[in-house]
C-alpha cells in the first residue's frame, strides 16, 4: 500500500514544529516519505534535519516543494498568518497539492480555509487530532477529517503514518473542528472534575490511591458507553437510575462537600437541572433526562414522548 501511495505522494511538508508537529513529522519521516519542514524558530528543525529531512525557508517554499502539506499551529491567527501573504502557504500551493490542517481552530476559520483553498484550485482537509504529544510520539493519535473524499482517500497512508485511527466526518470542514472542540470540552471538564473529586477525597481523609482506582474503574465502565448511546437516542424511559434518586444523591453530594468545605460547582449545576426536570414533570424518567433541560436551555424543542 505505501509503495502505491508514494507513487503519487512522495514529499510531505510539515509547517509548525512544536511538540505535536515535531512528533507528527518524525513519524512521517519514519514511514518512508520525503520530508520538508519549516518553523519560524529554525532551531526546531535541527533534529529532523539530522534524521533526513530538508528545510524550507518560508511557508511558501514548504508548500511549493510538497505533494501534501501538514500544518500544526497554535490557533486561528497563527494559521491565517502562515496561510496568507506573499510568503504564505497559499501562494506556494500547486493545484494538486493537499493541505492538511491538524490544528485546533474555530469551525468558522476552518470553513474559511476550505473556501480559500478551493478558490486556488487545491484541497484543504480539516484534520484536527485527538491526543497529546506523548501519544503523538508513538503514532497513536486519532484524526477527525473532513473535506474532499478523493483527497482524504489519497492521504490515507499518510494519516496512518502518525495516527492509529482516522474518523471521516464528511465534506464540511467546520464539522471536524467542531468535533475537536467538543472532545476538548469533555476532556477539560473531566480533568477539572477529577481535581474536584481528589480535593474532596483529601479533605475527607480518603486514600487517594483508592480514589484513583475507583475513578479508573468508572471511566473504563461500559455503563458510560451505554449512557452515551441512550442520551443520543433520547431513551429516557428505560429507567435504571431514576431522576428523583439522582436528585437525592446530588443533594447528599452537596451536603458532604459543604461539610468538608470543598466546593463542587458541577454538583450545583446538576441540582438545578434536576429541579428544572422535576418542575417539567420528568420525574418518572431516568436521570439522563436532564439532557432535555440542556436542550431547552439551547432553544431546542422537547423530544416527543
């Protein structure tokens, strides 16, 4: 497979050599592709050059020398700055060149990039990655990719050079970046939630090693996968953990946190949503029916049934 792909894609350019970009570039090089790299901080290219990569003097030159250009940058402004301008990526792209954007950027900018590339007759793939630099080093990232189906297929072997999973989300560039932001939100909430739980544990004299074991068990539980499916399908009538019981439990959680003087802000938000669900006569449903309250806050109509 890789030999067939190299006939068409021989040289990969990587622009942006932070920890994530460097890890991606290393794996691309190890997979047998020719590699051209650029970073505004020239010292970042040294280790890759020593491993066999070539350097470009500008984003434009990196684009000109590449069959596929991969960018790994920090934010909307950084991406737009390196894409536009006389020495920007767009000025160097050939019609057959594909630009893969791995950065976490806003959906609106992702749409803008797709339109800018289309106007130049080349392809842009929104392909943000899930994972941190240590995951990137061992090529176990997940890519959420959107764009032209032919371009996605053409880059399949390249994606597998630095990812273990590729999720094709369709043609709409904004969808890929919207999904990445949603995934980051889940991660950040869970990080903060874990910190809150450990704080309560410390103040309640609970062994944090035991707390960690319980937390790992919960996160790996099939129950979470079941809840995700039931929330998606709005299956509120298969009651396993009833809304009144969950409301009672969250009140106890809040009382316990008050007793040890350790705030749990998510618990306060849950209590208010449970109250709203009960006020809307949803108390016969499963606790996941608070999804309806979240939907109502967002201006969505109540589900039938």
